């Protein structure tokens, strides 16, 4: 249901409601999903537990060994919306910005090297992990709450499974070039099914 709603730019709650499908929105092979019907945006019963986690500190107020050696983008907050604090999913430069005119881009493209870490931009639950959406390659979609989803495309390797709870900053994939012509991460944020500019949510940094 999540991938179908994503493909057609629909809110997953609305599309499920239109087809009489209740949370957790499980559909079966051969089941007919009507796109000509409109549903309501009732709150989903599938609410991933979003918790703030702090690194454990030693008596000397230093991070434990378990937190050392991890590559993480700067996670200072630019915008908090619906309780979500967003952070960058990859440290590379932005090579293509969000655009609704001309060369349409429903998210941003971030350059990188094959195998580099792709991180969850916020805490949530993995609702799609696969390569069934044309043009996205190996794709991960994370549900953050009743309003927001984020997507991570063109991965070389997916490291999470559908239904898995993810903390902010967790490594979820290895950067790759599946479904595209160069190594990069295509990152999207969607609010109630509609693409929005990720740069309005991510912390400010040199692009």
C-alpha cells in the first residue's frame, strides 16, 4: 500500500481509506486497488514509536566505544514539524535540488561514493524496502508519523527490513547507483503524500 501510494502521489492513509483497507494496510496478491476513489485522511493506527535517544556517557562524560568511529552528518535542527527533528541522510554535496518546474525533481540528489553510509533522516518504521518502483532502484521508505514519509533511493545494498523500527541517524543502506547512471542518494520527504522540498526541513549547511 505504501509503495502504491508513493508511486501515484497519494497519501497512504487516504488511499487505504478509499479502498476500505484498515491499518496496518496489508494487501494481498491479486487484490484490486482503485485509484479513482477518494478517501478521508483519518489518523493511521500505525504509529511508529519515536523516541529521543542520547549516547551513553562514561564518568568522564565521554561517549562509549560503541559510539565511536561512526560517520554521521551534522544533526543540528533547522525545523521541527510534528515532533520530527530532521538530519542529513548523507554527508555528500547536493548535485540536484527539488524542482516542480522544468526538469522535475521530487527530492534532492546527494553525491557520494559506492558503499558510503546512508542514514535515516529521522526516527520511524521501515514500510518499504525493495526495488519494485521504477526509476528508484533499491529503495527504502520510512514512515515517521501520520503526516511524513521519507525515501532513500539508488542504494547498492539495503540493510533494513520492512516493519523494522529505526532510530534517527541509523545506517539503513549503502550508497549506490541502482536505477540511475551514477553513484548518488536520491532523498525525498513527503507530507500527506505530497513531495516537499527537503532543504526546508534539513539542517542548514554548505551545499
